[in-house]
C-alpha cells in the first residue's frame, strides 16, 4: 500500500536505531504501538506492499501520522513498547496480537517459593510482575536470577515438615550446581529466603542495590584473604552489572521524573520530553520553536518545559535538564546529572531531540531542495567572508605518474549541485615532467582565457584540490596573468587521503569546521568529485598510451590481430623472437609474413 506524501517524508527520515513507533489516526489517536531493532526497516515494511492479513491492511489504511522514541537497545524497546501499550491500549495492538497475553513473572506464595514465567494470572497463587511485551525480556531476567541464586524449579509441595521427614530427594539440577538442595534441607530456610528477596529486587528493577551489596561483600572477602569466595562473588557481580548495562529503562532506580533534551540550529529550537513513571518511560513528546529575537537557550528551555508539562499534564516534581532554565519555582527541583541512571535518561532525551532535528531537516530539504543549497552556500560565504554567494564554484585537480600522461580536471558546481555538462578536461601541453604548480597555472590560465573569449561568465569561487602551493599557483594565473579577482580556496587531505582542512586568504589560513558539519560534507563531496574526474581521465590517457606499440606501424595489421598477438606473446620483444609458424597459427600466413619480414629487416621501414 503506497503511503501518502506526509507519511513518505517521515519514512525517508526515520533513523536506523532501536526504538518504539506509534501510529496515529486522522483524529490524533494512537492506534498501534510497535518495537523495532531498526526503526527505518520495521516501519517501512508496513508500506509499499500489499499485506495478506486484513487486519494489517486496515491498520495501514488508517495511519495518518507516525511518531517514535529512540532508545539504546532492543531490550529498552521491548520494555517501552509494553509500557506504552498498557498506557494507551491501542485498538490494533489487541487485534494484531491475536489475543495472546503477555508473559509475566510469578513468585509463588509457598514456604519455599519458586520463580517462573507464566501467561496465566491466578489470584492468590503468588506475586506477579509484568506483563512484559516480549518473552525475551522475561528470559533475560530469569536467566540472571538463576545464574545468581540456586532457587528451586521443581514442583514439590515443600514444607519444613516434609523436608524434615526426608520425603524428597535432590534432582539433576542440584548435581549440576543449579539448585541449592533445599528439598533435603541442605541450606537453612533463612538463606533460601535471602535468595528470593534478592531476586525480587532484580525483578522490580532494583539491581543497583544488589550490585552494591555484592561489591561490598567482594571487598570484605578480599580483605579476609578469602580469594576463591571473592572470585565467586565477583563473577555474580559482573553478571548483575552486565544486566544493568543492557537497559536504561528497566535497570534504572529513578522512579518518577520528567527528562528534557534541547537542541537548536539557526533560529529553530527543539525541545524533547520523556516522562518516567515507576522507573519506566510512559510518554515522549518533542516540540519546535522559532526564535523571534535572539532569546537565550535558558529562556527557550523554560518555554518548552512549561508547554510540554501543560500538554502532557504535570506529574513529577523532579526535572532533569541539560542546563538550568530561566525558571523560578519552589515546587520543581531541577538538576543536570553528570553520571548514573539519571545521566543515562538525560542522554536518551538528548538523543531523541537531536534525531528529531535531523528528521525535520531532512523533510525540509526534500520539500524544498533549493533551500538546502542556499543554506550551504550561505554558510560557505559566511565562513570565507566573501562578498558574493558562491553560486558557481570551479574546483581543479592534477593527475600524473612521475610526470607521464599529465592531465587535469575541472568540476563545476552551480547552486551546490554538480553541473556535469560544464566539466572540463585538460591535457598538459607546456609543462614537462612532474610540476604540479606549473601544470595548475597552465590549466587555470587556459580555462579562464576561454571563458573570457566566449564571454561565458566567471565563477564566484575557485577551489584547489591542494594546499598553499596550489592556491598560489592559481592566484598567479588568475590575478597576475589575467588580471581577474576571484576568491580562491584550497582543500587539504590528511595522510589517509581524506578531506581535513579548508584554507583561505593571503596568507592562506585554516577555516575551522567540524567533520559532521553540513558545509564540510559538501566540500568533501566537491573534492572527491574532482579527484574522481581527474584520475579517470588520467587512467584513460594512460591506457591509450600503453596500448600503442610498434605493431601500429605495420600496414595491414589491424586491432584484432594486434590484440591477439599481444595477448598470446605478452610483449613486442617476444613477437620479434617468434617463428613465422607461430605467427601463422595466430593471424594467418599472409599477416604472419608481413610481421616476420617487418621485424627481421627484410622490408624497408
């Protein structure tokens, strides 16, 4: 099913990151929530094809808008999906799940409790945690618990009396080290209850407390020189830390808090909010402002916090922010954490707001490609401090191998796009040997002499694929020989042959740019294009010179015969040494006689 224009723009700008997506109908109601390892691939899979399922067809038909929340891992996506489904109960989640219930974790109400996964909630059976939106989530938690604590998995009706009467026998689980043997009373009930209490904390998301207790125990055992026991505790500690590192959402001990991310570009300001309730993300929203004056970011963040808390409702008194807003309130507590779980949540909010900005930028560029071009060229004009916007850019590059087959290329960009019909190739005519600077002077002089003679206009900016020497060679041709005044810049590559620096001015100085800047990426594309164009022309000329040989001087020997001879003998030297019978087998008696007589001096050359 082909999406509409608005959905198409959203699909193109989706990130290839883990996250949760939300589908809205035309009335702004959430109709489906889904999780994804790769948001772009998963969401795009709903569109562009006909689905066999009628329910899925109806879902796609009713999608009017798409929103998403980027998270750190698949595990976070599973948990967040579950939170949002419970929060909003979207219509199509019920239909598309085919009525299957989500799994939960049960701690039984028994003298010696068991812990297991179940889809059946039976009142009075025990404590139930969940439900979880994906069975893998439950498996990860249970695997950790059973690795840390030898809790029984059998279904014996264990009581202190039945254990005392020796009614039960240990099973294979005990012999392989996965059970404590409580059925035979091999450990006291108080120790088994400690296992259950620790497991309960992990299920509730309080793994940090378990981790700290283990760390203290490990240090205590080390101080007592009980190194083998300390090593066992260390292995358990590392398991808990690995579990906690997998997820920001489930591993956090932050219960109720609003988290804000902030980003801006030019006069556009983007503010994102994540709402955490009982340690889980339950809401996410991003808004956009346009600065009217030059409002400080502290003021803009305050506007955004007020707006989003009004939209989503005021809940928590704790607010995490990347910097302090212009806000005076006794009821709210603002903080900018630098470490721990709160910092992880703040990083997640910042990741979401930056992704939103990039998506908006991509959508804007697709709606109006010229807008992107003008933005880049305006940035370049500002960076160089030149009078005219560089709507026409020429970039030059030389190519030769130790001075042989020396050529050069000029690529032309107009309105930030390659104008391939205006590209020019040059064969170096006046320079002998490897002299890049002299070659550059020659081709630049020829290029602009031709443009002046044709009255075809001149570029607003010239760029050299090279450093200070190339810039000055161009300046000599442009200013001293032709009397023209055109801004000249240079693009320098690093030792890995990657664009690294933009030079401009006299003397040429570095223009600071980040490798992620839109302008830097544009300039890199120009340098890559001129290098490709020049090197391809050089390869072509070199290939032509290499295929020329003494055979070209022999009348009556065509390309087909020449190719066959070179392919068979490998060189002119071997052809000269060949017997006439060998030549005849390849090109026939007549041509063989001509070639043999030519190389053996029996005809005039």
